[in-house]
């Protein structure tokens, strides 16, 4: 597979990026270098190589998830700038038409 200007334009559109002609040429070159490196890796014989699942053989030591301090719903709402009897009130984030 070869990366060309059209491919870079499509990727730039998806990523919401803009490139001038010099930056686009550099991006084409860099992307082709990355694909060349991946093609080089595909030449390796990995028939007897186990897949790497974890980076080390260490086992996670997890602590118990103990509740340390409970607060009531009223205590949680006490310092909220805006609230009703049950919930925090926040400004509307998603606009509708």
C-alpha cells in the first residue's frame, strides 16, 4: 500500500487537520516510512513466538475496596451551588433544536 496526497487529505479531514503543501508532502513521506517499517516487520518469522499478553510476569496486588466514610445524600448536596431535594442542578450541556 502506498500513501498519496488523496489518502492524506482523507485522513486529515477525518482528524480535522489542515496541511499546507509542504506539510502534506512531509506527511506522505512519513506515512510511507511507517508502512515500510511495518512491511519490514512482516518479514520476521514468528511461528514459535508466543503472543505477548502482559509486559511483565508480575501479578497485580490489589487491596480490598473498603468503604472508609459514608456521607448522606443531604450532606453531599449541602454545599452544591444549585440543587433540588435529590439531585445536583447543572447547566444544560447538549443543545436541542
